[in-house]
């Protein structure tokens, strides 16, 4: 909320909080190291999947009211068939 990524009214919605992991610059690391905590990663993953005509989202598996500090989740990815075709250069196509 301090960075303006989430409004107070949205704080009660676990799915909106979970979706922040895809925001550029957001980090869940407690400490920044040479390889983690710089706030890059999941935004690039989402952007790449969307460039390949797919999508990724977080699906919460429990209501936050059960335990407000923890909520199990899973990543749900919708991937187009062409990503599984060996004849396609998906990486080259997404970078273009």
C-alpha cells in the first residue's frame, strides 16, 4: 500500500494481493543478495508467456480467513499448443 500497488479496500482480497507477485520491481525476499531479492522475475515470466499467446495466474486454494498469514496457492498456466511443437522457435518468436 505504501508503494501505491494496492489500495486499502483491496487488502481484504487475497487474489489481488497474490497477483502483486507479477508486478515489476516487487520482491518477496527478506534480504537482497546477488541472485535474489531484486524484484525481477515473475513479471518477466508473465510477459514471456503472454507474448507466446498464453497466460499465467495465481489460484488461491483456501480462504485467507483460515490463516491470514498463509494461504496455499498454485500457478495456473494456459499455454497454446504451438509452445509444444518442436518445429516452432518459440523463444525466437517471443523475443521478436
